[in-house]
C-alpha cells in the first residue's frame, strides 16, 4: 500500500506520483508495467501483498474498461467528493 493520499484535481482524484509516472502516455493506453527508472525493469512493489493485488484486481475488473473521460465523469457525479466545490 501507499502512504500517499489522492489529491482532488479538476478532472478527478489523482495520486501525484502516478500522474508523473504515466503522463508521458498522454491519452495513449499504458500497455506494459512501468518503472520509475526508464533503464530498469519495473519494480514489483506489491509482490508479497495479497491484499493489494486483490484490491487492484477488483478495481481493474470494475473500472479497467472505462476511458479517462468516463472515469472523470464518474467521479464528478452529484454527491461525490470531486463534485463538491468546497
């Protein structure tokens, strides 16, 4: 798990470190595991964390088919924290 919490950005919740790691893809699909070092193999930080693997598998199964725009729309529905203009 991570100690970093999500931030509320204009188009939905964002983990800053993930945004910076994947922003090079823009709107293109991320097709392979990524590393923070472009010359090294991707780290498998959750290799022994079954709870994290189960959570990611559940999230991917539920939301993995959605586009970034669809995810943003989902997080901006009335009643969600992102829709709050606090």
